[in-house]
C-alpha cells in the first residue's frame, strides 16, 4: 500500500517515463527522420526552421514547465488494473497528455491569462498565432501514437478507440464554450448541476478519455469502458473543484508552486461552484457586489480579496470541498466494485485520495 503522503512521489517517479514517450513522438529539435515519421515524405521540401520555431520549441517550452501528468498515469494504472498489456499500450499516454496541454495553451488565450506553471503564458512569449496553432496541433498530433501502433490492435478495437477520442473532443468544445459564456457574465443564473456538467466536459472528458482508451485497448468490454470512464470523469470534476479552491486559498510559497496569479478565477469572472453557492446564500447587497467584481474582470488585488471574503463569508469554500470529496468518494466506490484486488487497484485508490487532498 502506498501512503497518501508518498503518492506524489509515485507520480514524480512516473513523470520521466511519460516525458520519454512524449519525446519519442515529439523530439526537442526537428530532424529529417522525425518530419518524415510524422508527416510522410515531402512532395517538395520541409522547413526545418518552421518546424522548430512554430511547433517544437513552443510546445516543449510549455511541456517542460512541469504539470502533474496525472491523466497518462491514470491511463497506465487503469490498463494495469484491468489486466491490459502495458508494453503494447504504453505509447498511448501521449494522447490525453498532449491534448490536455493543448487545451491549456488555448484556454490561456481565451481567458487572457498571464501566468501558467510559474511562467508567462505561451502566447505572451511566442505570440497568439504561434500559440493557437501549436495548441490546435496538439489536439490531433498525439493520435500518431495510435496510427504508428495500429498493428498491435485489432481493427474493431482501433475503431472504438478513435470513436472515444472523437466523442470526448466534441464534449470538450461544449464544456469550454459553456465556461467561456458564463465567465463573460452572460448567464443570469447557473445551477449546481449545470456547473458539474460543464466540469464533466471541460475537465472530466480527458480523464474519461484516458480511462476509456485504457480499457478499450486492453480488449475489455464496452460496459467496463463506460463504467471506468464515469469513474475517471468524476475524478476530473473533483480535480477541477479542488483547483478552483486552491486558486483563492493558496498564498506564499504554495502559491508559487501552484504557478498561477492569485485570484485568477476572480479576474476571469469564472462562475465556480463556490461562486454559485455564494450567490444562492448571499444577501442582495453581497450578491450584487460579487457579481459586479466578477463582471469587471478586475486585476485589482483589493477587489479580488473583497470577492474572496464574500465567498468565504458564506462557507462556500468548505461547501465546495465537501462536494469534491463526495464526488471522489462515490467515484472510488464505483471503481471498487468494478476492479478485482491488485496493487494497481490500491494505487488507483491512493490516486483518488491524492486528488481530493492535494495542496498544489
């Protein structure tokens, strides 16, 4: 059994393995071999400089900043837990991880972000055009891992894998679109159920994709793939709620590790679960003031603190923590019934606990 405090060490141990697989598909400089491996032989001639400066360098600048790599690690854990062949499926970890990083690059453009993982957002360094193109490239490029390994899997399994990818990418667009619409102050009222559904698509879909691909490529049933996907989706939702909590509660050194500007969600006007709860509980004056600050997209630290104080006044942080814990606990109960006892199952349980209790 892995102790809770040791699970982060377990994640750190697996990160280099994930990065090594990423580098197998995306080296740190363009070569003739990589260009032809990825794009095929050119009809005319490839620009090595463009490949380096427009794709490889920006993407590795971003990936190299860190990140938890928990979605590919979830893929590996579930593959092992359902009795899949890790060696055969290992390369597929690039799919959820590169897509995830691509979504963040584009999300930072949409949200006019400033910091990500302790550095300026990618478009502030390389320009919006380069960052946008790199993010879009990362939505599709990792499918190369499936294409290059297609001989390892039956045709019907590959079809199921591609279908899972396509459906989750469709869901992702709806989830992100909903979040954008809300933080522009367009919605008059948002229910908790609508918020959780947004999270299920914006954040939950890539963990759901990881789980479903792990089960599908292991040759397990459609029923198990759907059930595992629901568990992983719940983990993603719980992760998002915890992320929102950390955005307004971390200070000092922990804030630096988090790698985002203090109160960034306030600046973006995001309707988090804490905000939704506060707006239901608050007095008319507090409600009016919180909405006013959110809709201003303010960068003023005093106004951010004022908004956070209103949220804390109504116990909304504690409420969100309880919701996240409940979602995660229910997710584990589902997984517990699906999986037979094994070291991988035990690590998966510790994973759920880690996502609930993480501080960065």
